[in-house]
C-alpha cells in the first residue's frame, strides 16, 4: 500500500513544531522507508512527530515517527518508537 494523504491529520502546532496522526494498514518498516511521506513534503517539517497506528489490518501497533529529514521533496522518518509493546496482564 502507499501513503494516503487523507489518513494524515494535524493534531497540534506551536513554535514551528507540528504533531500529526497517521493511520495505515502498512507495516512500520514500510512507513519508515525514505520517501513514504513525500506527498506531504510541503506540510511536514524536520523535528515534527507523527503518532501512528500501523498494521491496522492485522495486529495493530502504535508508536511515534520522528521526521528526521525533508529535502528536495524527499521525506524520511526514523524507525517507529513503539508504544505499549507488551501487555503482561
């Protein structure tokens, strides 16, 4: 699957920082591939954080992606920092 701009929502912005939410059936590894967010290159900035729900068609994961670069229309995010990776109860 590919990036769908309709699934990216701006949650908050302040002082040149944006907090986004994105949801997709894609894996975290697919989403953190350089170029995945290129269609949003005019909106996202280096330093922005994207809260994401990934793998929504299976065993969903949630986490944070950090926008590490955005140059020449090519956006790259760091690997997913997963939230709630274990449930021991």
